[in-house]
C-alpha cells in the first residue's frame, strides 16, 4: 500500500504554516529591504504639478530617490465618499510608507487628513515632505497629532526619510 504515513492528512503544509508563509510574503511585498519602497503620496489636488515633479524625480535613474508610487493618479469619477475611500484604502494597503506633501493646501484638506489617519490605522509609516528651506508652520491636524517627522524636499533627505519610515512602522 504506499502512502506518506499521515493517515487521513493531505501531504504538504499545515494551515498554520500556510498562514505564516502568507504573512512573510506580505511583509516582503510591503517592505522589500533596502530596494525600491512602495509609497503612497498624500497631497491636495491643487498641488498636483509639484507631485508630478516628485514622481518624475523618483523615476529618474540618475538619482538615489527611488520608490514605487501607488498614490491616486486620476480623480475617481464618483461623488460617493465611501467608494473613493475604499479605492484609496486598496492603494494604501499596497505600500509601506505614506509620504505627505506638506503645503498650505494639504494643511486644510480633509482628504489628506483622512489619508494620514487611515495610513496610521493600517500600520504604515508616515513622513512629511515640504518644498523650500523653511518647514511649514501649519500641517494637517492628523500629521501634527501623530507627531510625524518631516524633511525638506531633497533626494538625500527623502530617501533616508522613506527608508526610516519603512523600517520603523
């Protein structure tokens, strides 16, 4: 009679082993070591031109700034806030870090505030970035409440901040 010596059990991994493999795989997807980080950029729509510049810099092979952008590229064609939130949650779930573009527009944006809160609820690292030499005096309330760090928009500072936020989440 052949067999594997496990009466009534299917050969292979136990449910616990499968669940651990799944958890390990998700962790690797979310935080691929020192390679490319998966990032969600939270920003006010009025700042789209600056965000597109940031996205372009992250794709430039001549810089050390490198991340895979999972943020919203086009506005969702819906007035249903719950639908929009569900789509944004899907994007946040794919990343290890939420990068918040800090501007006067972002400071008053309900969506930016919600994205920061949702990122924190989902265990993502959060870091802010600002343009110019002076840090903004006003930030989104969820950013301030979370006590998140912010850096000036420079390749070196952004790369370090994203890597640190990915590791410390």
